[in-house]
């Protein structure tokens, strides 16, 4: 399915098509990340996350949080800011956020354009998911 995301600062976000949300376990966020992170999440004691399949495009993976298809999307360190800038705007306009592993907003146009590990989640779930991720030691 071809999809387009439209966002403009202060004017919200629109999606050309919505996809049926995946079945979820009540109380467990549906999350995805790199292939290695998915393997790690699937083996965590108590399995605090429902794990969605790998999504190759980082920007698309992050933007899926904005649609509600995912509760969380993780990115390993090393992404460039231009890889996530559009997804960051889409997330913000959808009342979600993209932060570093410390919970800080991304600061663009810095000397280094390489980013640390990232978490995308809704504003309502961000702190809970960050806490789960930190206690599980899946982000660092």
C-alpha cells in the first residue's frame, strides 16, 4: 500500500491511508526497532513489549507511531538528523514525540549530525515506555 504523510508545523498531520491496527496484548506497548533490537525485545523476561515486525525504513517506522499503528519505535545510535527530521515533525503534529534515550528533544544543526538512540512514542505513553525501555536495558 502506498501511503503519504502530510505535516506542517502548527497545522497538524494527515495520512493518505490508515491501516488496521495490529492485535495487542492489553497493557503491553506494541514496539519495533532494528532487527537486533527486535530479537532482544522478544527475549526479555516478562516480555514487557509486544514486538512488531522489522520495518526497514527508519522514518516510516517512526511515523507509524503518529498513526497509532505502533506505540513505540526505537532507533539505534548513528542515524543522521536528515533521516528523522520529517518523521519528527509528523510525530509532533500528531501529539507524539521523538526523543533521545535520555528523554531529551533532538537538537538539530549541531556540529555532529549523528544522533544517539531514539524513542518515538505518544505524549501519553512516552514516559512509561521510556521507563520500560530503560529498566529492560534495551536503549543506551
